[in-house]
């Protein structure tokens, strides 16, 4: 400044400009950017001059018709700002965009005043806002960051602002809003003042891009942007071979081409495959191959290879390949297009080729038999939602984590799952639910997305989730957990819930007691108040294993309840019970334990049954259901009676077989006696082996899984073989009565009886085992009992025993009736009391002698299975069945051995001859001594 007399003249040097304080008080000094000097006493202002800065204002104006004087008025107003350089206005449909350039900073109220004046000047303007650059700064490292490192990005403004917002933009994409997520923390609140920051917790290529912070005050925002560079490593590496299964079965050397491929990027990689290095450059397809020669004469079992990838900051990642090699004699599954020839025990994967689908299909080779293919192909829309680059994962990590994006995700899910879902589609949808569930713990979600969420969750319950039991259980548990968490975290203001075909959600508010009904289940909940959400889900419990309740039937309904306070709760559920369900002996009130992945009764009690409802009470909240058991009636001394009876029966059968061996030649004089005793011996032998297997199977805790299975197969086979031999005996007797003058030939009978007695049970047991070994939701045997399984009426391997048993017993009873009718014919013709008594005696004798060998005692077992467990009659029948059936071997000894006169006579002869032999030996010994 120069002072000449009373006049003061000041000026700013090059690259400096008058400060806002000077311009605000001495506007003539700032009237034009070309004004070189200011003639005024301004020496007391601090600062006088400030460095010139490149400041821009990017604004948008929305209107219906552009006013003719708009640009002129805007120039006149913005020229009043310090450091004004230029203004440009670009018309567009529905409004215009404008750009103002300045050489100095400004205070936000100045721009707000200009915008307010324009709104009042032109009533057609519906919206006007401005974003500046140059008034905020962002701190981002210029060098590349290491893969999977951490970083805090800070942004500062020159003045206090109301709110802050962060965005990220990537090449070819629109900017996306950032929010709290699993990999991003908002380190300062939304009302941030002049400073804001975010924390990146796991930096990968996903987080590379341009970051923008926005300080917002009404219609004016201050922005700062910077690019974050990341030293990338590929997320997915495909390490494959051609051919996929090298075949050395012909003994010739073969060449195998291994390919290491991953998504191309700008990162310069170095790739190493078993010591061979490749440089990727900065662009191009990331596809690297190496050929190996396998010397089949050395009979290698596997070809081991490793693909190592190094980035520009010397970080590495790798994938290994352990390639099985088919050797001569190895069990293999034959080629079944598109599945190649594959070695035993290998799970083969192929890419999906169906239009509109991506992903893979899997198929396991077991022995020389292919398993069923598992379709993991996913609709492209679902893949975009579930994939790491899709919007679903972005949302979880913190990109686009807003209510609007959440609505879009569930809207897409609802539409894409409405029909034609495969197992892969269901798995992808459950993954999205998991993602959104985790994100909902940090991102507020409101009731606007509730209908789309409930409908999409309901859609996938219309499709079978058939796969291996472990995968299905894991997915069902994940589904249940994520849906419950989302229901709990979604904020409901006015909504009373939403009902769909498979899910019903009802809400209570601010009441000490809540009564709601979902799928006819009454739910009454007492808590200290707050919001109560009650949800019913159909078709999900079938995928949750019953664990300790394997013999139970599920109602196929899960009830869930949540409360937004932490006080004590008590919930009472009234489950509707059908007439069929009433036949089950025991009801279990259970909840799904997410930690242990199994049903548990802890904290839940079955209170009573009343008419068509069963009631449960629990003292905690989670997912509830009811399981119904058709378990054996617990009766006193039942086990003792069983073991004593079986011991007597086993001993009796051994005695019977020994006696048959001793008297066989003497009693088998005719074809008829040969037929009868052949059947009796085979019936006894099968029953003996079956009873021994039964006794051994009672020691389940000492048995391995394999032994348990073998004992189940043994029981199934030998009990069936016993019944089929009973059928042979019944058919033989029926034939003799009906075709008196056409007796069976011995050869024909033996071929027929052996076929029926052993071939039929072999086919039945084998077919049953193969059928259930291929099923994922049912098993052939129960590990806790080492016997066949019962799931529900017409469901379970036990029916492969009950159906043959019932059919054979019915035929045998029919044969017994024919015998009785035949005996009654002479009595009816002569019609005198003496003959009637004889006939009655004959009938009683027939029943006593034929019932044990015709399986008549097993009729009681069918009654035990079919009757209501709660009836007293069943208790009596249960005792009767246990006693007579465990003693079946003893009855066979009495009726088949001691009940036949010829056998008794031969036994007496054997005993007498043995005694005579001993007496003769004594006489000979005495005479020899005397001599």
C-alpha cells in the first residue's frame, strides 16, 4: 500500500486476489477482476490478499420454459462474487446446467442468497442447486495401496456445513453413495461440520475408484475428489486342465495342458506355473498355459501343479490343482456327455450352457456309477445380485447402502424368483438374503421394502431344495436366520405386516399382550411392551433335520416371533392338529437352535391338547415348531420280556434244528413230509439268524455305522426270508387241499420254494437299499435303533417290510381258513355231537399248529403299528405281541417238533437206543472183567 497525503492505494501481487473481507466492505475494489489497484484505506483488513484458487460452481436448474433474461440476470448476480471469471449456461430438456468459474473462495451464504433471488425472480424454476470444487480438500495417497490393506480417507471444508456424504465412482459407472458396511466405517456422523472421514477395512480391487466427499448445506454443496489406486490381485482364479481327467489306463504317455486364467485388469502381473514364468503386461487376456507330459509307466496317482500370481508391489496369491490320473484297473464312471470319463470319488464340474444362466453343474462319481447332477446354474439377474461385483455385495460392503437401493434389490429378487427356480437360483437368493441381513445391522431399512422382501422370500419356498443333506440343512438354516434378522431389523411405522402364499407376517404395537394368527396357528405373547412381529413360514421345516427327533413328523410350519425390547417374554402357541396327527403318541414343542443347527426343547413345554389344537409355551423367542412322534409305548418290563423271550426262542430254534438233523431220514418218507420239514427248517434257520441280529442291534452304542447298517440289512433280509418260507408252506398246503389228485413234484417244489424263500427277499432288500441310498431326505436305516426308518404313513423304509409281511400273513390266514372249512365239511354232512366235538378239536389243533409257522402272531404287530398309542387296548396288545412273538421259536419247537407224532416216536427211539447201548456196554465190560 502507498500513502500519498490522505489517499491510500493498495494492490495485490500477481497470483493473489483481494480477500472476501476487502470485497465485502469496499466493493469498488472488487468491481472487476481487471481492477489493478484499490484506492481506499484498507490496511487494517486481515488478510488483504489471498492466493488465487481455481473454484468452480456446477449447477442445475429445472424449469418448464427457459426465461429469456435468465443468463443475463445470473451473470449480473454472480459477478458480485469475489474473483468472478465466467458463467456458461447449457440448456437441456427440462432445464439447464450452468458453470461458474472463480479465482477466489466464497462463503456459502453468498451463493445461497443468489439462488434464493433467482427462485423468487422466476416462478417457473422448480429446483436449483450448486456443487462447488475448490472449497474442500481430500487426503488420498498418490501411490498404489497394497491388496487387502486398510486406509482412512479424510475430507475437510473451509467452513461448517450441515451434512456430509461420500460417493465412489468407477470407470463406466455412475457414482454410488457410500454408507456403513462390513468393509467400510463412517468415522464421523452425518452432521459432520467441517471434517468427515471413512475407514476402509479390506482394500481390494472392489474399492479402487474415484472418491468424492460432499459437504452439504441446503442447495449448496462443496465437493472434493481423488482417485484411489490399488495394487490388484485376482479374486477368482480358474486353474483347469485339458483333458480334465488324464487317462493312463492304456499305458501310453499323455500330454496335459494346464491353464491358469483370471479376469483381465490394468495391473501388471507375473504368473508362475510350476517354475515357468509369464509376464501379463498391463492389458490383454489373463490366460496362461503350460503343457505337462505324464509318464504313465510310473503310475502317478495325481498331477500336482500350482499357479502363483504376483502384483506390482510383490504381493502374491495362488491356486493349486491336484489332478487325479486314471490308472489301469481304477473304477471309473464312463463318459456321459457332457460329463467326461471320471475317476471314482471325484466330483466333476462343468460350466452352464443353458441360455440366460451362469455358473456350474456338479456330479459325483461313486465307484463306476454317476450320481445325480446338482444344478448350480443361476439366472443372470440373480447372479448379478449375489456375485461379488453385483449390487447385493456392494450393499453389504457399504456401496449404495441406501433405502432406495435396498428396494431395488428386493424388487429384482421378487421378479426373478417368481417362477422356474433351480437349486442354484435358491442358493443365490439365500446368499442375497444373508448379505442384506448382515447389512441391515448397519443400514436403516424401512417398511417400504417389506412387500418385495416377503414375496421374494416366499417364492423360493415353492421349489424343492433337493441336494445332499448337509448342503440343504446349511442353506435352510441360513435362510431362516437371515429372514428372521431382516424382519427384526426392518423398521415398521404404520405397516401391520404382509401376507404371501408361504409367509405371513403380523405386527402388534405398544400392548402388554399380543394375539395374532398366522397359518391358523394362534400366537399369544406377553412382554414388557414395544413392537412384536409374528411370522409363519410354510415348507421350510422339511429341510431342517430332526436330529434327536428322527422318528418324528414335522408339521411343515415354523413360527417366529421378535420383540424390539429386551424384557422377559412368554409365548404361547396353539398348533392346529388334524385327525391323522392325533394318532401320534407324543408332541414335542421345539425351537431351531441356530448355534447347534438342530431342534431343541430347552425352554419350551407341551402343555395340553384341546380338541383340534395342541398348545406350547416357551420362555424365549426364536423359530418354533411342533414335532409329532409315533414312538413305541414305554411300558414297564417290556425290555426284560423281550430279552427273556428271545433267549428262550433262540435256544428252542437251535434244539429244533439239532432234532431235525437227527430224525430227518426217519421222518421224511414222503414228498409231503419232505416239503413240510424243508420249509420248517428254513423258517427256523431264518428266524434264528434274524433274532440273533436283533439282539446284536440292541447294542447301538458299541456298533460302528457299518455294523449298524449290516445288522439292519440282516434283520430285514432274514425276517422277510422267514415270511416267504412261511408263504411256501402255506402254498404247498393249499395246493394239496385243492388239487388232491395232482401232487407237487419234489423238484418243482424245491425250485419254487428256494426262489420265493430267498430270491424274493434279496430283491426286496436290495431294491429298498438302493432306493433310499439315492434319496437325500430319507435314509434306509435309523442309526439310533439299527432298524428300518419310519417317517410318516407311506413314508419310510419300514414299509418295505410291512407290505410283504401284511400280504403274506393275509395269504397264510386265507390258507388256514381253507383248511378249517375243509375239516368242517365231513362234520356238517354227518351232523352228530360226537363228530362236531371232533371237528372243533381239529380246528383248535389247526389254529395252534399253523399260527406259529404261518406268522399269525405278527397280526398283533400290525395292530400295534396302526392303533392310537393313547388307547389302553394297545397296551394289552403290545404286551401280547411282545410275549408271543419273542417266543415264536419256542412255539415252532413245540408245534413243528414235539407236536408231530412221527418226530416224537423217533426221539423216543433215539433215547431208548442210546440207553440200550449204554446197558449193553456195561454188560460187555462186566463179562470181560470176570473172564
